[in-house]
C-alpha cells in the first residue's frame, strides 16, 4: 500500500511544515510581530497547504489512473515517490516565500475558498455519476435487447439461460397500482390531519400529535416492510382474500399500498401543514367575518388558496411512493402480472431492480443489465415528478410573499 | 355626495322572522357539516395514531422473544478417548477433531440427563432426545474445550442452546398441534422438554448472545445474532460521519456565505434539492456501477456502504446546515467585519460556532436516516451471508460485513419462522439506536438553541 503510506507521510510533512512556517514567521518578524502582514499561524497553514495540496493532487491523479487501468497497481511506488517529492518541493517553496510582506492570510483564504467550492461540486458530481452510470449501462442493455420490446413488452419472464422477455409494462402497472392505493390512503388522512392540526387543534393536542405523526416518518422503511409481511399481509389474506375468494396470497398490492400509505401520512401532513399555515390569516379572518363557519372557511377559502401547494405535496408523495423499495419487496410479492384484483401479488420496478442485481450477476447478460434500464426509467419518472412539484410549490410560495 | 338611494331594494330571500334561540334548517345543516368536518380530522389523526401504536406493538411483541433464549443445563463428560485421541492435549491436534465428535459426546450427555431424571414418555425416539439441543451446541462446546484443553476428561456443566423448535415451544410459537405436523419436532419431544423444564434443567434467560453472535445458517435460528450487523452498521456510520459532515458543512458554507448569485450556483442548488428526492435504490445502482464495477472495491464491504450512504445523506446535511447558517443574524457577520476580520474569519470564527447546534442536530438526523436505509445496501452485496466479524479499523472497512436493516431483510427471506422473531428483534435493536440518536438531537436542540 505505497499510496496510503505516501498519503500518511504527506500529512506528516504538512504538520511539520506548519510548525516550521510558524516559527520562521516569528523569526522574520523580529522583536515586533506586528511587522508581519499576516499572523504567524497563517504562515504556518500556508506552508502546510503548500506541502499537502500538490501531494494530494498527485495521489488523486494516480488513483484515478489506476482505477481506469491506464497504469498497473505496481506503479503505486512510483506515484508515491512522486507525491512525496511534490510535498517536499511544496514545503520548500512555502518556507522560502515567508517574509514580512508575504500575504499569507490571503493565500490561505483563497485555498480554503477553493476547497469549499470543490465540496459544493460533489452534488453535481453525484448527479453526473448517477446519470452516467445509468445511461452507460442502459445503452449496453439496449445493444443486447430491443428497446421497443422493453418499453412495450407486456411480459416479464427473465431466464438466465437466455431468451428472456423483459417488458416493463407489467412492472409499471404494479408500481402505479401500489402507489395509487398508497396515495388514496395517505392523501385524505394526511390532509385532514393537517387541516385539523392547523385550524382546530388546541396547542396541547398539537404539541402531542405533531411529534407522534413525525415518529411515523422517522421509522425506517424496512420496519414497515416487516409489518406488511407479518401482520397486514396475513390479515388481509385471512379476512378478505380467502373469504371473498379473491386469492390466496400473503403478499398483495393492497398490503403494500396500505402500509406505504401509512408511511406517507406524515410526509403529506407535514408538507400540507406548512402550506396551510402559509395562507395569510387575513383570508381566514375575512371569511369568518362574513359569517362562514370554520369548516366553510377551510373548504372555500383556505384549501383553494393552498391548492397548488397541496398538489405539489401530493406529487412529491407520489414520487416517494414510486421509488419506495423495501415495503414492496416484502409486501407486494414478485409475480409480474397485470390484474385489477388488489388482493393478488404483483411486482414493481424497484422489486425487480433488487431481484436482478442481488446474488451472482453477470454484467454481460441482458437479465442483469435490464436493472439499469429500470433504474433509469425510475430516475426519470421521479425526477419529472419532483421538478413539476418544486415548480408548483415555488410559484405558489411567491404568491403570498 | 352620492345619489345612490340609501334604501336601495336588495334581493333578500324571504325569511320568517324566527327566534335566535331556535335554529332554522339551514343553520342546523351548516352546524352539522361543521361537526362532521371536525370529526373527519379527528378520525384522520386517530387512524395515524392507531397505525403507529399497532406498528410498534406488533414489532415489539414479535421481537421480544429474540431477547430471551432457552438453555439446557447438562453435565457433559468430555471423553478423552473421543476428543483427544492422541492424548497429548495439544491444541493443534485437538483442532482436528470435528464438531461431529463433540455432537456424539453431547448426545450421550443429553441421554444421560433424561435417564437420570427417569422421564418416561411413550413414543419418544432417540432422535427426539438428541435433537433437543441445537446443532450449534457442539460447536459451542468445541470452542470452549479448544480454549481450555485441561477440561478434557472431566465432567463439566454446560448451558447449551436448545433447538429452535424447543425454544419456540417455551415462547409459545410452537404448540403441540403444530409439532404433530412438523417433521423437525414431535409432541413427545415437547413433552420431554416440558418435563425437563419442570425439573429446572431447561431455563429461559436473557439472551446477550443475540447482540454479540454472528448470523447463523438456515437450520440454526437459535444461534443467530446481530453482532456482525451492528459492527457493520457502526463502520458505515463512521465512514458517513468522516466524509459527509466535513463535505456537507463546507458545501453549505460556500453556498450560503460565499457563492455569487449566478447560474452555476443556481444549478448546484437545484441539483441538491433534486438529489434529496432521488429514490434511495438509485444510489444503490450508482454504488454498484461506480464503486464496485468501476473502482473495483470489494462487495459487501462497509466502505462501499458508507460511501453510498454518504452520497445519500449529503443533501440532508447540506439543507439543514444551510438553514442553521441562515438563522445566524447578519449583525454577527457585520460586527466581525466591522472590527477588521476578513470574510473567511467572520464565518469560521463567529458564524460557524453559533450555527453548530443546528448543524449537529441536522447531522444526527441525517445519520439516523442513513442507519435505517436498506435498499441501496442490497445492491452492493451486503445481503451476503457473513459469519466472520470484520477486522478492527481501518482494515475492517474492506472486510465483508452486514448491516442491521439488511440483516432484517435477510432473515425475512429464510424459511424457518423462528427467523421472523430474530428479524423483529433486530428491528428493536435498530429502533433503540434510532431513538437514542433522536433523543440526542432533541436534547442538543433544547440545550443550545438560541433565539435571536
């Protein structure tokens, strides 16, 4: 591991540089420290950074080259040596620069600003990484599998011997069905809860109920998944599906939808709560002053005024529902089919991404690569929903500000 | 001034002049609608509360069994002829003796115990007696003997794990009726277990091993624990803490304090808010493509999980840190600049320390989110069956490990229903960690929050 040793050594050099730089700054200042342009610590830091940054740059470049396969891992020794030489040179230059007029603080601050700027670019790099990896592997997939058969195929039967049918339509149907049920549960409950809490509830009730609903938001989705698997699924099977003759499956669209609906309640309610509270009090006072009851005020004045924001909140919740994984993996089942019966097991895009990518996967077969195409579809759908929702919410906010 | 007549005729619906104390039909209808509307709100809140309570009680009651474990207390005669055929007590030689031999020694010990208590049960087979104890028990005894070879030849008291079905019987999961249909146990075996329990040989105790053991194979739910998963989760949280916090805080400082209002800043901001809403499984795909396939990092390693979770939590941390920085009033910055500090000094010496409580709270909540995240970890191979503990830091970051939520998923995929109990138990452990983190966050906020 010469690279990590080189890294360690450059950190040591930087620490040494800090001490040397500081004491040299004191020495050049003579008896009166105020003669220096910058405080001695800045001189020390500037030397340390001068030693560290070139070494880090060399090491970073070396690791990138190694990952892309341009150089062999054995060249690590060379790279480490170059990095150390760079660190020593940087140290030397840094120490030489020190003088009474040298503006060490400005130099250090410029370097720190650069680091801050680099950190903020990570978000863009992440997005680029997501898009690139998805697009790249999806392209690979479409070379092996016809894109028309993927987007319009109504059959999903992956076989690892080959000759699989990988149509996204049944998965899309399952995803939409589960999300629709989840929204049917979450939107009315969340909305009514939000209205009650912002318009009716006393301070005490609000202080108790609001955190309790937020607890629902803090519970990991795997917990909801297990709840669907061990409680809701068997309950629906024994008391609804079997007596009604609608199926015999412990996992079903309704199970996943109900549990996901519970998960989304706090999401809908806290977003709508914010939006309802943003409606100016004067509108309410006007309606109440004209003699409407509180519920008429809410229905005819507050909700219409908050409507765009609530639509945005619902869209955000929908994007959550579509991208949710663990609840559907444990609750909805794995059978890719298109049926209207909500008590039957169906499957979703996220479930199939998990099942195609876990276990031993061969990155040259369409059965594995299809997961990237599914991921790209999911990414595009949720991104579109988010963008539309954000635009609506933002537009609405400006209205009353 | 105006020529509108004061008494302009208005279309007033013809209403009978009634008493104010007597509501007319319309008022009644409006008041009823008002009550109904209120009721809907109460119902909505009640449903969410009930859902929360049912969710938690189901998990707690299903998982509490994992924290108790039944043990059979038996004297085992460690026969030197079987366990140390060479007779020289050399650990290297003794390590060659397989677990199967220890199994035979244990079977004899169990049979002796049953005979000693003179328990007679009709139709009880020898297999029933031998299967009373877990298959893990022989490994348990072997480990202890290899650690202390002097035990050989003596008769030592052991608390050995009972089999999964026996354990389930004492927790109410297995009944006589279900045992009759089960090929792994029989009503006779359960009767025997009950007799032994009556005589105080089988006891149910708190199960520390659940917190320290590694995962166990499909046939041995009684030996499975979350030790490796806790350690793996801990390693991942360390990676997230070391990477996400400095990068997130640095990015927030830049965006909040230094960034010029231009197009690039706009793009970065839109990007961050979009990243916060990207489904977590997409981050898993990114991790698989970028860190495992492209960068060649090992599968199932905490470092990869940590990197993926870092990218996932960065937006959360950035958003909360920016809110905390924004809450520091501009007068602080102006005062610092006024006495001659540079912009950088005003931020690092004054604004950042004041925003610290808010940043910490946001960070802890982001970490809690990352701790419970499952989907992306499934894709980077954390579902693998891991029996060995990862090494200490930093090398352990590269070793295969599990994570708490993934371990839960893993156990739900096993056929033995005893694993559902284990999965719920693991969730309790996870929820306890989350609870601690959230309480810490709330405490920090209460203690250090300042109103300006």
